[in-house]
């Protein structure tokens, strides 16, 4: 599946009878277009992720602050469409948790990194509330990915660096009080932040190694980086 700046989502199906894949060996269908009711002014599709458990379900991140869920068995419309950024900041990237399939992480152009329970997207009475939201990033989120075997760990990148979070860490009462006192202070470090990798210029992509599960690789304007965090 691919998305474009006009809000269209195209589904690509391999055509039988070709020994080597090329442009002509795919059947391409324009399955979904921009909604006529919402986000019509800024419908660009920024990221697409297939569900880890449902082969016909995909999620799309859009400009304007929207996340939409599609089922290819139902053409022409989104099954769920929710605006997650009230300030209409673009949703740059999303990542579906491969172990807990109702969890979806998102990263925005405003630097917000959030974790959502898709079961909360069902209600339209109020805007969905994230399970967790981190505001310590001051640059747009450029990439994020859940750990392949640890459902609570996620790696996130922005233009300044790469960050590893463990969302299973809970702050104690003293830390909570201190955090409340520092709520307006820039640069407050959340207790879930385990590791920071800096030194790359304009990091654009980050991935876990599927076999060496503590190994992370990034791409940036300054080149590739491959590293294993010292505390994992």
C-alpha cells in the first residue's frame, strides 16, 4: 500500500506470471481517496502501517492531525477516522505494536510522541485520549518502531537524535510530585527514557534488528549508525 500528497491510498497486488518484479507486474488500485467530510484541505498521507494480526487492515497517518484505519474488504471509506492532534499538527509516523495489536504509537510534526489504544477510537463522543504522551521532544518526530519482542519498548527519532523508551517503567510518588512541580520546565526527562543516541545530523529512519534485538540502526543526513545501547 502507498499513499500520496492528495490523500489517495493505492493498493498494489502482484500479478501472476512474472518471474521478476517490475512496475508492470503489479495491479494498482486507487482504493481510498480523501474524505469529503473532514481533513479535505490537507489530506496528505504521511505513513502507512499494516496491522500485525489482521491481513486486510491498515492504518494511515495524515497531515492535519488524523489517523485513519482501513479494511481492504470495505473499499472507499475508512473504518475509523479520528483527529488526534487538536492543534492540527501533522502526524508524521505511526507504528503498530506487533505483540499487543490494539496499541498504536504516533509521532507528530510538533514533537509529540503518543501511544494510543485503538479501542478508544470507537467512541466519537469525545476526542481520543492517549495512554501515554511525551512532550520532551522539541523537533518533529521522524521515525518510531516498537521492539520486535518486548511489547513495552519503543525506539523514537527526531532531527536531533534517537531515543529508547521503556513504557513499563512507572514513576514513584516522589517522582510524580517532582514532575508536577517541573511541569512547565523545558527539557524535563521522563523516567521511561532509557537511552539517547546523538551525533547524527537529521536522523530520518530508525529500526530494530529483527534477530539481534538490542541492536538499532539509523539513517541520517550524515550517514548510517548501528549501535547496541549500553543499558539493554
